[in-house]
């Protein structure tokens, strides 16, 4: 009788431990998915910022070119 109770208790502990491991893995997968989505969103934002920076640099070059050609015309006069 005592052996049977001890066996059931041991089995309950083992099953509880396995359930805790499975639950932890489930949470780990959910967290990993969330981090992957955050990483993807950060990558998208970075690409948008880089594209905007390229536009700004092109506009700056255009303005500088206009300014330098304008000052060259003033010098000729």
C-alpha cells in the first residue's frame, strides 16, 4: 500500500515536471515569435529611414548644385 502511494506520488511528480516543461516550451515559442515580429518591424522601419535619407541626400545635392551654379553666374557678371 505504501509502495503504491509512493509510486503514484513519483509518477505525479514526473508528469507535473513534464507538463511544466511543455508549458515552458510553449511560452518560449510565443516569445520567440513576438521577438521575430519586432525584429521584422525594426527592419522595415530601418529600410524606410534609409530610403528617406537617400531622398534627403539627393535633394541636398540638388540644392547645392543650384547654389553653386547660381554663385558662378553671379561671379561672371
